[in-house]
């Protein structure tokens, strides 16, 4: 069998290597099987918790896991969920998440989680079983080319054919996963390697030619960046998930305090600087705040920090921040200039780069004075005052989902770890939760994986127990559609002693798809209605309260505000098992503000008929009696698309 290029580079033994190992005459290290070596390697790497599901091709490894094993094993109910649990664990703790699954369908099931981790730069090791070396390429039972399948969606992949390679490969995988731009590393472990005998030694010497992530920036580009700050009167710090992975919250706050620049974030970066900091404008982009989106569109200096100019952030790319010069800081050189050509490209670790940049800006301020940003902040504060996040109460008596999220946030501990699935509830969570600390928010951003929420919450809870003595409670905000994709993990949540609290915003529809059908597809609700209570006469299909109880969890239901407040209070008081609250919410609630896919962010709609960035001064009050119609391009827009407040700002600065 001819190996793929990736296999040839990273996994397949060189010709004659196995024969050489069998002929070795000097025995150094402890003799054991490859499966035992894998377990020992994970222990020596400091891995404390592992998620997974056993199967035939990985059975030798599971046989090596026993009561003496130093890490905790958490049994999932689906391989995709095992991967998402490892992701949630990694994001909550900063450690490398680990999962172990079998070959064939077990391995293909976890590919979604691998792709998810790759998009969101989550450090993870995924160990998959593989058939014996002699069976590779024969279409053996439960055989699949996992190295080939994961090549496009993993940071790196290994095929291990020899037991003696296992400790080195695990050492390299752990290092690759957490260094540079973090990501998932796949270790496809043949049954031959698992059953083979080897001699175990630790530590291992890594063999990684060519892998040298750049962490420190060149001094010249830092000086260039400082000069741009010195000449900027409308700067914005555009902060992405890479800054979270770098743990750069303190540095970003220091940069904002020093320069006076406001902070806007992408979805995964919410909370990197607490929301009560006056510089934080919230999330920008498709469902961002008017202040955040407006500030970026009118900026003259955009500082992208661990961000990748994603389409959900930029909208129409050529119309994104059209007047801004760009400083782009990222540890991944492939991201620099990929979507937006920067004026100052800086490759390096965000935390390290900003630490080096701060004194240069201080020196420039000392020599030339600090730019006066009063006019800039006056405009931003007008946006914040006139266009706060808001929502419409339900006309049919059901709960407004945004109100539910506000109540959850108000009653929660400031140390709460918040997790979400994917859909409207995800946007409402990031909009209406008040984030107090970094690493408080776990969600599927780049891939947008429905079903992510529950297993990720379980992983976060395992991490909370391990590293924070369980003092960081975990709340999952999920939708009924997203939740049903991995609801079987309620069994793992109960049996593994992870008392996650689940707020189910149940509108009986695929809410985000329905919103698009309402706005752009003539209200043709094709394949988005999950249950119609008036037709079945049932509480739901499924009845989520009964479902929770069937898995040993506490199930509560709330139809009124009084019931909702009481249910949240009960859930916060229960810490010995998972709790699910079925909040019955309005099915036609929408996420506002909104930029239509592919449209310019200048056309952001605050509420139907209200387009703030079309106004001459950037600010217009919501007209009294505005109807909440469902047309984002409604005829009642009182705006001049050609008018632009930028000239007025520049004139005032010059004066």
C-alpha cells in the first residue's frame, strides 16, 4: 500500500525500521505493549481526563486502562460527543483535550469534532483505532483511511505502525496541539502497534523538522505599528479567538487603556475583557452591536488581534472598514493577508507581541503626545445610547428568549462557565449574557456545529471539577433543535457526575433557519417545524422534561415569567445531578441587529426599518411607534445612503 503524503511525512516507519527494532540487542527501558505505552505516555504528559468510546480496533488500549490508571476516563455515548467534550474541557481549562475512539465509523464520527476544533483553534489529541498493518488497504471490517480523511481538517495527523514509536508520537502530538496556533492532532493507532512489544523510556526526544512557530515579533514591525497608533484618531481593537487561546486579556485591556481604543470582539472572544469595562463595545458583525459594527466601519485604524476576518464579521469584504489602515497580529502566518491585506503584518503570539508593543507606544506618546479621541468616543457613546441591544416581547404569551437569557445571566454566579449550541440561542447568549472573566464562554464558532452544546458542557464540567474544585458552575444555553442532535449525552452527564444546568430555549422550530426563511424566502417554512403542539396535543416531541427524567436528571418546565424565575432558582440550588429547564419561547423571535449574508456592514439593520449607519451623524433615534415588521429592507427607512459622518469627524479633529 502506498502511503498518502501526510502518512509518508509523519507516521509510516522508514523501510527496515521495524526489522531493525526486532534485531535490537541493547534493551533500555521497561518492556510493555504499545497499548500500555500509550496509557503511560498520556500519564507522563500530565493528562488528567480522557473522553471516548471503546471498540474492537482500540480494545487493547482500553484493556490497558484500569483502576490504577492515573487519568479519569469519561464514557460518552457517541464519538462526536466525545470529541466535543474534549473541546469543552480544553477551552475551559487551557489544557489539551484528549479522546480515544475506535476505527471505521468510530473514527469517522469524531471527524466533525476534529473539524470544529480546527476551525476554532482548540488544542486536542484524537486517538483512533486502526486495523492491523497487514489489513490496511484490504477493506477490512471497520477500516477507514482516517489519516487521509482528517488531512484537510486537522492540524496534523499520524499513522502509527510500530509500538516503539508511540511515546515519541504522543509527545509530539501533545506539543503540536498546544503550540503555535493550537489545533487538533490525530493519532491513528494500528492494532499492530497496540499489541506489539516495545521498551518504554521517558522523556522522549521529538523529531519535528521544520515546525518552529514564531512567537516573538520583529522590532521593526512593532515600531511601524506604534507609529500607526500615534496617527490614528479612530482606532479600534478587533479581538478574535486567537487572543483567548493566548490568554491575552490583560494585555488587550492594557493596550486599550494606553491608546484609548475601543474593544470589539468576535463570537469566541466574548469576555476576554469583562463587559463592565467601558471600552468594550461587544460583538461585531452579522449580529453584533451597532456600536461595535459602526466603530469598525468608521475606524481609521483597525488592529486585528488573533482574528481572521471571517465572513460573519466582515460582511461584504471589500466594504469592510473601508477607511482603515490595518495592523494584523496572528501566530499563524497563513492568516496574515488571507482575506484583508494588512499595512503592518505581525506574526507572533498575541500575548508576547502586545507586551512588546506597549512600551513602544508609551515612548511614542511621550515624544509626540497622545492623540485626542474625544470626538471618536462621543460618536461611539451616541451609538451605545441610541442603539442598545433590545428585543420585542412575545405577542402570543410565550416567553421572549432574550428575556430568559437576561434572567439566567442575572441569577448566575460571576464564575459561571457558559456553553451554547448553535442557532438563534447562541446569538442571544453572546448578546445578553454579561461576561465577567475570560474563558467563560464556550461555543462552536467557525464550523457552527449543532449538537456541540451538551457534550462540550460535560467536558467543561469535568474541567471545572478537576482544576477549579467544581466552583465554576456550567450553564448550557441550547435550542431544542441543536440539543436533539446529542441529547443521548444526558446519560453521560448523569452517570459521570457532571451536574450541568441546561436552559433549553424551546420554540419547536429550527429558529435561525426560520428567521432566514421569514426574511428572505417569503415565509416558506420548509422542513423547519419540529413540532406543532396544537396538532398532537402533546407537550412536545420529545417531552424534554420526561426525557431528562428518563436519564436520571431533573426536568423543569417554564411557560410564564414567574415559572421561569423559580425554575432558574431551583436549578442553581441543585448540584448533585444535571437539571434541564424547558423554557417555552416565542417561535418568531428574531436576532437583531442583523447584516444580511454578503451585504455591507454599513447596511446593518438595528430593527426592521432602522439602519443606523445610513444616518448623516451615525445616530438616529428609533421613531416612536415603529412597527416591528420582518423586512430588513423595509420602506420606512429614513436614511441617505450617500451621507457619511466621516468628513464631519475629520473636520472637527482638524479644528
